C-alpha cells in the first residue's frame, strides 16, 4: 500500500509517499511559505500535483497533540477532528496547522482513509506516577496539566528497530531512547511501553534543546514572568534558550562544536550542559526501570555528533554501558542502514545509534489502520472474572514453603483449562504490612509471581508495576511465608494488566488479534465504566473470559460471575463495548 504522509506545520507542509510494506520513500518534498503566501489548501493542492502518479491506500497525518484520548493511530472522522480541535489549547502552534492540513487533504482525497498519528500516543499508557505533577489535582484537571510527552512516533520507532537489531522482543527489553534533534527528549521504554519521558505538558520540559531551555526551576518562570512579562518569558525560554541561548551562536550544534574547539567558553559550556542533562536522564531512567538493556541515540545530533555521543555516554560504566571509541567515530546510519552498534563487545548494555524515520512509522500505522477497517460483526457474550490476589509458585518455592516434594492440592478448578485454585495458602509480607490467607494457584509454574491489587499494594507498602502475567523481570520484591519456610523474592510482585483470554476462533469472531488492546465498556449498571488498554491474549489453550482485579471490579460495581455482550460500535476493530447483563 502506498501511503501519503503529511506533516503540516504552521509555515510549511512536508510530505512523503511511502511504500508501507518496505518502508521506502517513493517521493518527498516540502512546500514552504504556507500561511503567509498560500493557504494550507493551496499547499495540499501542490502536494497532490507533485504526487499525481501515485494511488494512495491511506493518508497518514502527523498530529502533535492527542491529549488523553488517543492511544494509537486513529481513523479520522468528524468526531476525531473535534477531539483534535479540543487539544488546541495544549498545542496552540501545532494542532491548528495539523487540522488545516487534515481538512484540506480530506476534501481533496475524500475516498481514501485518513489516519491521524499522534506524537503523544506512545506515552498515553505511562503510569500515573510518571504522568502526574505534584500539584493540586483540581488545578491539574481544570487546566489539563499532566505529562503528555512528545516525539512518541520516533521513540517507538527507534525502540522497535533496536529490538529487531538485538534480536529480542521489545516486550522483554528496557531501553532508553534519546531523540536529540532541534527538539530533544528522552524516553524510558519498558516492555514496549513508554513509562517515562522528559517532555511534559508542553515540549519545553526536559533536555536542553536547540532553542528551548528544558528543565529549570519553576520559580524561574515566575520570576521572569514578573520581570519581563509572560510573552517575553515564553520567547526567552522557547526561542532564545537551549544551545542557541547558551552559546550565543544559533542552534546548529556543528557551529557550536567548531567554536568550542577554537576555545570559545560559551560554546563549551553549552555542549557540557547539554551532555550533562542527557546523562542525568539516562541514570534516572535506568532507575525508573530498575535496570537497562540498551541505549538508543537518534535525531540530528544523536545520529551525527560523535563528540556529543561520547560526552553523554562517558562514565556510565557502572550501568554496564561501554562505548567503543572507534565504533562511535565510525558510526554512520541512514534509512537504508539504520543501526550502528557502538558498544564494546563486553558491554552489558548495548548502545546503538539508530536513524529515526517518523514518516515510515506514520505510514506503517496509517496502513495498518486502513487495512484493519472491518465490518460490524455479531459477537457473543464475554464473561468477566474477578481475580482476587493470588500466588503462582515454582518447584523450588513449593519445596521451601510447604516442604520438599510437597504437591498442591486442587481445591477447585478455574475457568482457564488446566488451572485450579489450590487448597494451599500463604502470607504475603511487605515492608509495611502483611496479608494472610492468600491462595496459591496451580499447577506450578517456571517462576514465582504474586498478583495483587493497588489497594493491597498500599497495605503491603510496595510499588508493584502493572504487568502482563509472566513479565516479572524488574518487578517488585516480596516475601512469602509458608508453613515450612519463608521465601524472599527479589522480584515477582505485580498488578496484573487487565486482559481478555480467547481462542483463535473467538479472536476471529471479534475481529481482534493477540497483543491488541481494546476498550471495554461496562454499561447498564449504576457505575458505567470504560476499561481502556485491555490486552487481548489469544491461544488455543484459553477459554473466553475477561480478567480484572478486585479494585477494577469494585470501581464498576461488578458482581462476581458477571457476563456481557461484546458489541462493535464502529467499523474500526479497536473499540468494543461490553454490556453487562444483570
Ligand atoms: P529536527 O528536530 O528539527 O528534526 P534534526 O533531528 O534534523 O532536527 O536535528 C537537527 C540538529 O542536528 C541540529 O542541531 C544540527 O546541528 C544537528 N546535527 C546535524 N548533523 C550534525 C553533525 N554532523 N554534527 C553535529 N550536529 C549535527
């Protein structure tokens, strides 16, 4: 499928025709002086004239701000346009330009699916602790103040490319991606999701950028606003700071590096502050993820500046990062050859330079949405099961807790074939409190896993990550007390990610596939609720059932044994609603 990718800014429209299958750019260009001399509609007209020989299966639009609503690339309709419009106050410079491009392109190509790909979408699933600024929630809600993050398309793309290069599933890796261009941001990618990123409510927070300050004491903003006025402060921090402001030389790092070499102290300081900030974030994000497998550098600076990479990556040996000087100097990346490994062979953490390609990512996502447009399907009821806190044990843990060679006793079967609640129970002990009588589920597994709710977590005094079952690496420590012994697990405590088990036949019927995330709406009761980010798990071994924990069930006032009907509300197979039968 050929996809027209449109990146509509306030003064220019960039476009590419991308073959979504191979990712090759078949045509590209930039229309300048938009806004002043020509309208966005004129510019889109020029784009279509320049790409007249192509037939498009989809048009992918880069949209900077998707607010809270958009988790992924989304087919554009009037409702989506209104939602993008609602995000204008959050991105006053970018979203209006993006919308102008969308409107003009839809009018010019009414029969092709148009898809919005959001810079913010990759970060939407960040944990609340990372999204939340420590201010009064009423103030935050009233003004939409939280961390949204940007550059998501690039962070996601380079993390995926890195995982492929390392021959690992991204879901098994902890990666820090540094997108260092004119705008710059860092992202902690844990198990394929963004769990932290340095840009915040706006692209001003975080790393030092071409002309933006990045992090500073919020008191500085108040102080400057009082002294200079709000607009002048905006200008000072967004357009006259960063590398340009520090060096006094403009925002091109090449010039700053040349001047630094010639002895210019301001240029040297600019480079040092930039690198120091990046290194600080690497340390912080390794701590956030409880470990690190790879660092990825991308963007104009990350891909090209040998000197800046060296400065950022120095003195990180304690994390397992070891850069090979020669490999760093020789690293050359391009769309055709997008990865250079600059780590020493013995390094525990791989350090990669990766050429980002946001247009390719936008094309891939737009093509997937366009190809995924499905017809409404009738689907049967889905039972909802509420999982109480429980424990999975491995053989060694069983021996230690219940005695050598002991076996679990089946108490009652669970809905998933072969699984059962055992008669055996244990006490879970955290630093703050203990929970007794927690049931063990059988059969034994290859590793231990303890699943609790957020409420339990507070009682125990631990911070358990929300994880898919089996993904316990880097999760929280916990102690188990049994009749024959006590077991300290270094990791294994999680809050289970809500999910639906289904067979391949069910998946076919519902029009979803393994790894999809769906929204599940519970309606018809006193507390209607939409569960977002429900993971779809498909296997021949499963029986159709949605699993949520007790907190989630309480939030929706669901009774045990609730069942519902999965109903498609629209033609894109990612929104399903589950209606409760009472
Ligand atoms: P944008 O965020 O606008 O897309 P880019 O990702 O193209 O920006 O990055 C632009 C930055 O990359 C500029 O600061 C530029 O100086 C820097 N850059 C590009 N090539 C080099 C190089 N060879 N050495 C150092 N810096 C470079």
